[in-house]
C-alpha cells in the first residue's frame, strides 16, 4: 500500500491533473494515505500527505466544501495524537463550522467524528 505513495508523489505535476475531478481523486488518495500513516503512528508522513490533500482541496473545491473540512478534521486528529491540542482544536472547530454551514447531517460519519474529537479536546 505505501508503495503507492511513491508512484503518485509527483502525479499532480507530471501527469497534468488539471480538472477538478482528477485533482479531487488525487486529494482523496492522499488523505487515505495520511490516515493510514496516522494509524501507523508515523505522524510526519501523515501530515505531509494530509497537508498536500488540504492544499489541493482548498484550491479546487474551496474552503467551504465538506471534503476540505474532512481533511482539516483528519489533520486535527494527527495533532490530537501528538498532544498538540491547541492546533487540533483550531482545525477541528473550523471543520465543524464548515460541516454545519454546508448542511451536512449531524449523523454523517465525518460530522460525528469531528463532534467526538471536540468532546475529547474539551477534556484536555
């Protein structure tokens, strides 16, 4: 699985992924890789992939899109795992605001996960 990261490292530049759909698919792959690295407790690699995804989504989807918010939430989880609670709270709060303003159902998995992280952060 992690060899896939090597194959896509420069895909955005080298393959000319110019349209929004292809960029978003690439961003989703980077997010998935970032999550996998987080679960392996390889936080530097997790953040590298998640921030690349965030940058693509910010440019192609905008800062009010729920996929962008989902990536912010994943970055917040890495910061939480690293005990960087201030940064985790900042990003997770922003994600929750975007979820709420986008009309995403509170029962949606991303919204629920961000709400659960907010509850954990309120205890530290």
